[in-house]
C-alpha cells in the first residue's frame, strides 16, 4: 500500500508519488493543473496562491 500525504493547498490525502513534491511538501495533481491554468482574475486565484505561500513559507523550505 502506498503511503498517503496531504496536499498543502487543498488538504486532500494523496498516495505518494501522485503529485509534485516541493521541498518535501506535496502539491496534488489536481491543484498543480489548476495552478498552471489559473489567471489572476479567477475567483479561486487567492486560494491557490495562499496554498503555494504555505509551501514556500514553511519551515525548511
């Protein structure tokens, strides 16, 4: 059974290695795809950018 960890953006539990690891923190594929295609005018833009900030501002990142 694959180990599961939570996405730092949406919090969904995702089996490793299904996602993008950034400094040891997981970004699930759904969030990765959404971030690649989001524009600043999108209502969800702030949610995803705050999720990325959690990764970059986390201890050890």
